[in-house]
C-alpha cells in the first residue's frame, strides 16, 4: 500500500517547484524540470490530470518529493468585500491546511 494520496498534476508541480525544481522549458503539457544535483525530469501531465499513488511514488523516486511536500499549506485567493470589480486591494491569501499536515496521518 502506498503512502501517497492521489493529487492533481497542478498541485504536484507546485510541490516540485517548492522543493527547488524549475521549469526549464515547456512544449504543450510536457515540462522539462531541472534542479541542481539532480538529473532533469520530464513532467508530462495536463494541469487537471489526476495522478494516482503509484505514479506519485515513481515521480518521488526521481525527484525527491515526499508526501508531506504535497500537503504544505495551499494558497487560495478569497474576496474580502464589495460587489464591484476586483482590485489587488480586494484580495487576500487564505491558507488552507490539509488534515495530514495537522495529524500526520493520511486521510
């Protein structure tokens, strides 16, 4: 049994970028990621694709990603007040934390 929860590709890519991977180039949904001291990794998923536990384990083996890296607090833009057009002053970042970050147990 895997310790990996299924995740969207966009979330996995964001986690990889947080741990030091950078997109060197992109063609369509294929992104070539680089990180000092690691061989390049080709991340070939559409942002909305669901990546299962088994594939996440394979990605982790080649990139150094850990399950906790996926669960680090996610940012979500939330509107404060007003019904008019949105400006930068109207938005703020709301942090949401998954249950695994708090308890250490996968849901």
